[in-house]
């Protein structure tokens, strides 16, 4: 009897290999040959699952986003339904910042996609903006919970966007060696103190 193949698992193995290659050398390094070597499979098999490099890159980007989403769900589940808006935003933000080796690799992958977006190579701005827009919307909702009497919706949106951009900057600083993981947590808490007290 022929062995059944779990196609989703195989696709996952390939995108995981691609993440490793991208984190080490950027999108240009992620050729079918390099990813196949990392995954221990043939180039033809990668071509079977992902017809073009662009298809593979977009699937890899999506895999990182989905992993982050699962991490958010776990963190929020641990907090429970009574979590405050500050606790929710802090938990999500901590899940984004490279505070462990897995998140460090994921942030390197995202940095590579960001660089490709700036140069118009492989991915477009529209394809990259989904996750930050989602975060801004989510943070805005939490700030609205915290400030139910706030009538200036734009102010809430700006605070949410500023928080997302700050978390992104903190993450990039860790990647570049400009700050430590410990200081990153201090910076995040300092930022949230200001956002939630207005001082």
C-alpha cells in the first residue's frame, strides 16, 4: 500500500526550511536549490508544491504570520477574558518582539521581506501591510475599551499606530544589536505606561 502524504505537513516543512534560509541570507538566498538542501528534499518537490519562488515566499510570509497568530491566541488565553486592555496589548507586543531564538528568526525573516518591499523585489507593499493593519485595528479596539469616553477616534488610532511602530522599532533594534531583550521589555512597559496614563 502506498504511503499517504500529508501535503500540509510537507508544505510546512518547506516553508520552515525557507525561513531558515531567509533568516541567514535574505530573500535572494532563498532559491529553490537552497531551500531544497535545507529541507533535505528535491527541487522538483518544491516546484510541485510552489510553482514559483514568489509563491514560496508568500507562503513563507504567511506561515510566520500564522505562527504569530497562534502565539497571540495562547498568550491571550493564558490571560483570561478579564484581561485589561493594557495586558492584552502588552501580551501581543511581547509576542512580536524577538525575546527568544524562534522570534528572533521570525523577525529576521520579516526584516528580509521589508527590505524586499522597499526595493520592489518579490513582494508588494499591499501584501506586507496586512499584519500591521490588523495590529493597529486590534490595538485601537483595546484603547477604546480603556477610554470609553474618548470621542476623538483619530487619537485612539494614532496611539495604536504609534504603539505598533514603536514595537517594530524595538524589534529591529534587537536584531541590529542596538538594545537587549531585557531593555526591550523595559522600553515596552515604559511606552505602555505613557499610552495608558497619557503622560
